[in-house]
């Protein structure tokens, strides 16, 4: 690896805080460039993933090998999945960001800072209630978090110690990438914006059913102190020295899926081309990237890459049903968001030439650009064809959205469910309709963030291909007032993942 100061010079970044020789916090956020943004997304993935991050890194390296001034803008991995089923999230093989072990574990401490800030809020809430409850908390809606897959913490009871003012209550943990602090950090434009967002977080409701905010607890400045370094994006590099800005890590299935606005904007300020990715399939990642991130940041996307693999297409039962799934994602990118797209075939050993040909034929019939890439085995060299097609197909289309911000919450949910997922209608379960009524005035002009399975266009992971005649089942609604969106929880989705029977942790040395 090159020294991180050398990588900073490639982007004309003049001020960094080094974390050793190969990691740094960028303090020089402004630059003279006005880069073009390339989004990498995919079809609905298999449980092993389809190599979307690997393709994004390989594409960045390919542009670098073509002497383009390029920078990657990627999410930070969460430690929970590293030790669970998914493993690391720094790419793989010859398309990887380094130092990968550091990035997958503690990195520069951002995840710890977010976790600590979140849990300071929870500690102050329970202390406030213990000390007399001046704010008259009736319901506490803010939850604790931990950057680890731990299903035992999904539902717990706290305040078990027999103290005079202790009132036992139900509590839950979410994983750190799903916390509202993570969303606030990733959607903030600067320090002042982050301070305001932190103060706006709703932590509960009083005995008159009025919201209680973090600013009522008077701790938003303490939270900013904890996050004072975490707000700055992290600079690392790929195996061949392509600059990579890695910052923020909300999941796509349970959160808003995008790295920080500050990181992406910093990359655009310092490079001609910026390659970023949005988690899981385009029904989750790309939808939230456009409808939430691009709205807040006013980003324009120059090209979209949809990653497919032969394995993922077959996972839907057969190639034909896989093509139906791919077609729906393509339709969403082109018809809903008014973007153009390229299909990138992430080739694995064992893929047959006739299967690759089938994908090319599918794209040819629809007059879509298509390229085979092999980033894992060949790195940037294996993504040259993809890079050339991306450069050829870049556009300046006006981005459209799945819904209008002026729509009410139910209309926004219906439009995403029918336009993006292909549902026939939406069913509301439990208290979800009552919560929509409660939050409607607070959430006026907010985007929505739907939490659902990544394995299907529906909320049922067994409905593969392009399901038809299904309903989206809304189980719960949460207001994320600091982040500035409404979370819509659908199907059997968990905000705290569990570990598999044999977690990755047992195989590490």
C-alpha cells in the first residue's frame, strides 16, 4: 500500500489527520472539481451476496488504470455481519479496499462513536425518569444500539434493580447501522446541520401525547462532542492505490443504505468520476439512494450499473424467472427514476459461456448496454469493458422520484409498493395506521424508508422472480425526526440481526 499522504495528493486533498500510515480523516472537504456520480446497484441478491461492492471497486480501479481522476465513495462495514453470516464488506480478491482488516473491524472509531452517542441518549432518558421525570415521559420510543448481531437483545426488560424510583420497562436494541444517529450523520451536510438533526430526534411522548426531543434533554452538544471526529470522512485506498472515501454504514434492508452525504460530496469535490454503491437490490438500495439521499443532497447521477450473476438469476428458480426479476429493476431505474443503466455480469468460475450469452441476448433485445466483468480474479483489468461502457453511456437526464414529498405517508408507501415492488396494494397491521395518523403532521414533506427483506421484491423472501398479485404488509411505523424520514417496517424484518448456527467468528485466526 502507498502511504495515505500519497493517496491524499492524488485528490489534491491538503489537510488530513492520519490514523497510522494507511488511514486518515479528511479535513479538507472542499475542492475545485465537479465530479460525475456513478451508482452501482444490483438485482435481488442471494444470501452470499452478488459482489456489488467488489464490482464498484473493480470499476473504480478500471477507470484509474485508464488514467481517469476517480474516487470511490463506499459505506463502512458493520462488525456484526463480519462475525456473522455475511463476513467483511471491503470487496474481495483483487478488487478490495485496504487495510481491509482495519476497515472491517474498528477502523477509525466511527461505529463506536455512533453507538456511544446513541446510548448516551438512552442513559440520559432513563436517568431523567429516575430523577423525577420532569418532561413527563409516558412512552419512550428511542432504543439502545450495539454494533453486533445479538438476537437476545431484540426484546428485554430494564430497571430490574430494586431502587426506589426504578420503574421496569420493556426495551430493545437495534444494530448500530439501523440507529437514527447513523442516519443523522449520513444525511447531515455539515456540523451545524448535524447538531440540528441530533436535537430534532424524537425520544418519546409525554402524558399529553406530545413528542419529546433530544433538545429537551439538553444533550445535543454532548452528542456532537462524541461525534466530533466521526463526522469527517475516512480516506483509504484500493489494492492498486485508487483513492476510496469510506464513511457511514446504514444497512439497506433496515435503514437508508447510503454512505454519508459529506463523503460523497467530498469525493465529487476532488475527483472527475465518483463510483458509489447502494446496498442490496435496486428495490431497496437504489430507491432510497434516489428518494432520500439525492433529494437531501441534490446529487445528480450520471450512470447506473445493475450487477447480476448467473447464480443470482438461477436462485429465482431458473434463469427465466431471474430475468423477470432483472427486468423489474431495469424498469424501475429507467421508467421511475428516468436514469439509464448498464447491466454488469459479475462472472464467477463455473459460469457457462451459454449462460453469459443468454444475459447478453436479454440485454440486446432491450437495447441495453451489457458488459462482463471479473473484479475478484482480475481487479481493474477485469472491469475495463464495463468502465468503457459506463463512460460511453453517461447522460445528463433529469432525475425523477417514486413519489412527491408533498404526498401523505400512505400515498408514499402505496407508490413505492406498486411502482417499485409491483405490489397490488398495501395492508396495514397492528397500530401502523394509528401511528401514521400520529406522525402525519410531524412528517410532512419527509421521504419514507421502507424496511423489508432484500431477497424478494415483496416483503416475503420466498416470493422470488417477479411476484405478482401480492400485498405489502406494513407492521409498524417509526418517526426518525432527526434523520428526516419515516421508517416503514414490513414483513418479518428484524432491526437486530441474529447469528447463524456456525458464525464466521469461529473460523477466524
